[in-house]
C-alpha cells in the first residue's frame, strides 16, 4: 500500500483578471510548493551498463528472465504461446509510470501496448491500438492518475492521450473493455509524428502552470508544441534547419530541448525554449521560440555517426544518451563529446536499439531492442 498526499489548487477555476496580481503570485507560490512536494531523490545512470533484467521476446504471466541469458531463436518454436498476446514483434519504446507501478511497451507491428509490473517485470496484459510508436507519461495529469500519450499510424489521428488508470482497469476488470475512441484528446496536425517529450511551463498562464508537449514531425521537419491539457497545437516550429527530427527530450529546469536527426550523418541539437508576448497579448497567449544553444555531430572515436532513434537526457549526470542504427548506445556530455559507447549486439547478428527510458528512481536505463524484440535493463 502506498501513502500519498494530494494537493488541490482551489483557485484553478477562478477566471484571471488584468489587475489580479495576488492571484498570480499565489499561484506562482503554489506551483513552487507543488514542485517541492513532487521532488524525490533522483538517481543518474552509472554508465556501467550491467544488464540486470530483461523482458524477453516471448513472455507469459511470469516473464522474469535470467539477465545473463541471451534471446534464443528457439523460443519462436513454442506452440504453446499466443504470439500475438505474449510476444514482442517490433517493440519501439518503453516508459515507466511510478504512479501506477507499471512498465509500458509499444509494439508497432503487433499494434499493441503491453503492460508489465514495475516491481517484478511480470506481464499484466495488453490493449490494441493502431501501430503505436513512441510514448510519453504525463504524471498525475488530473491530480491523481497518469496519462499515457503516444503517437500512432491511425486514421483517427497521429497523437493520442489516454487516462492510464482507466486503460489499466480494462485489463484488470473483465467487465470493462478498451476502446480506441476512449482518448482524452487526439491531435492530427503532425503528419509523421515520432519523438515526444513533456515540459512544465510556469510562464504561460496567470492561473497556474500547464504542460507543454513537444512532438517531432519526421517528414515535415517541424516540431509541434501542444497544450497537453487540451490537445490543441499552440505553435509549430518551422525552419529550424533540422533534417528529419526524430528523438526528443527536455530539461524543464532550464527549459532545454534536445532533438536528434534521423539522417546519416546526423547531429544533435540543444535548444532553449523562450517566450515573448505580442503587443496587446495577455500572459495566457505567449509566443514561443526555440533558440539554438549548441549543435554537435553524433559520432564517437570511430567517426561513425548514423541516424539517432532513441534519446534521453539524464538530469542528474547531465549526460545525453542516444541509440542509433549502428547498434549502439552513445553517451554525450553537454559539450558534445562522446564519453562512452556500447555495442548493443549480443548473440544477434544485428540489432536496432530504439526507445530509451531512464528510471531516475533506481538509476536504471531501459533499452527497447527492435530486432531482438526485447527490453533490456541496465544498472
């Protein structure tokens, strides 16, 4: 059983006024108090890359796997496994919800979202969605439940937001069923959505903070900024001179946005989110800009700089982790220097490391192996 404290801002429903400075100051203080209460001791990744767990290609109600055992092709010969419900085919991304104690994995080819218990990595269940790819967790979006945001190749839209608790209830309660239409909102502005990341914005409204969702558009070379509460596109960043933007992560503390390219050669862009107010505009309608801080080539000592697919920023160590089509996880510092590189191939002749997730509660790094069809967890 987990104990929790719920903070309720009773002023959220009070409409703003031009001369209500006290309201703005009170909400600013409340936002800072929420930040303090939300903060837990964070752990960075050690870069030792010791594999401590693996969620294998084929799993069942008990999917605990010897971390030293490699994935074997012999597993595919089992006639006793439902390969649609209990097997990865092409996992793209992995994320963690600490609120609901689950690990979520998207599988594009199986058209499923898979759920595993956070504590022992055992399989819980899955739901069917249209070709999901990359994931994003919005913690306690309504004060209680986490929201799961993902992009998908669907005729309904390209970016969707669901209540994660309600989604899990359809797995635990046989009387409930999941529907693709039970989303909180959908957005179809990005034609070919890829990486996503969430940033809390304390400057956009006089009635409190809200979340900003960054979405990269692979084909249009644009970055979309979406209000995570409404699903409405706030702004589209064009002419950033980024070719095929793909993976993306943010650092809310200094409003930094990190974007990778899916090209060869490829670069990583470090940008800062800034905002200005048009003449006559209110504080509820700022104009955002992305200012380039630094750009560096994504390559190591071997001078190979293939396309970057997954990316995560470690707020504790200030390191950037990225996966690429050369079967590597590379680690960069903020100066753009590659300080470590790991070949993710084990017994497989090839691998395609994709999505990454850093668990700052334990300091573990989750890797989504696309070709090996498994989730590897490093300490």
